[in-house]
C-alpha cells in the first residue's frame, strides 16, 4: 500500500485496497497476495479472531507465524432493495434490512460496522412495523398445484461456469466487453434451465443463481461510472 496510498496504507477505503491488490496480482501474474501478521502474537490472534484463526489453520497456516495468502472477494451487489425508514420496499409486505437493503445510511463503500448497526436499527423498525400491520394483512391460503418431473441431474458444472464468469468479468474490475460476454452466457444458461424444469432443490438453487447473476451483470452494464468497490475501466 506504500505505492498506492502511502498516508493511509492498509487503512485506506476498501475500494483503494482491493484495487491495489488486484493491480499487484495482475502485474506479478499471481492469484494472491499475503497478509503479514507475524508482528502479532499467535495466542492473541487466536483469542481475538478464533473463527478465522481456526479456518486458516485448517488450510495449513498459523496466524502470527506464517504469511497468509489472500485475494479480494467481490461485493457483486452493494446497496440493494430501496426502502423507506421502516425497511418497507415498494412491494407490499416485502421488507429489506442490512446488506440486501438500500436504506440511504451508507455510501457505495459500505463498511461492516455500518451494516451491523443498520441491521440493528432497521431490523427493529421493520419488526415493529410488521407487528403493527399484521392484523390488516389478508393471508393467501389458495394452494397452486402443478406437475413437474423430478430427475437427478448434476448442476455443479453449470454453477461453476456461472461462478467463473462472474469472478472474471463482474468482479471488482469490470469492462464492457467482459460484461456483455457474461450477459450472453448467462442468458443462454437461463434459457437452457427454463426449457428443462426439474422438481429438485438443486435445480431451483441453480435457477436462482443464474437469475441473480444476470440481474447483477445487467445492472453493472448500466453503471458506467466507477463508484465505491466497483472499478469500470472502459
């Protein structure tokens, strides 16, 4: 970070840090950089970050002793469903809080502390509003029945293909060509899935993954400016 933001170093905003990591990985032809925690006591790290410490240990590294290989993860979606001050969306009965919501109290670079406080405040507001409005809501009791065959099919290759395209072209650094390519691939995957419905959890999970990925990709195509953790290079 000395090269990219010498004053703030690793305390720079997450978009600056993640793009710096991305640039270093690109320039050095590698898929990771390292977190150096060797200046801290392993016992302190184990007590302070027990879940992370144990997860890293499972991969064969000890925090405080080893360099830890890391790479940026994508916030494919920042913001989300627009709500009012009670967490209500434009759809009657649909509420959103936290990472899935666009409540107006965070910017394009939302921080963990923001979303935690947001969940507490808006979660309570939404719950109170729901409880007050429950008596007015008429529940739908009509059951829809339809017939779809149930077959065993391996959807893992499709999910991997979606993940690979999203990682490569809809990550923290994006360009028009990559987004258009991903859009085309996802449309074809969705078309194939819809032609062969399957009454299994794995089918509907894969259908939801493809649908969400396409929505994110099309939204990314519309946003040509760089805001927060997404860098649009052309």
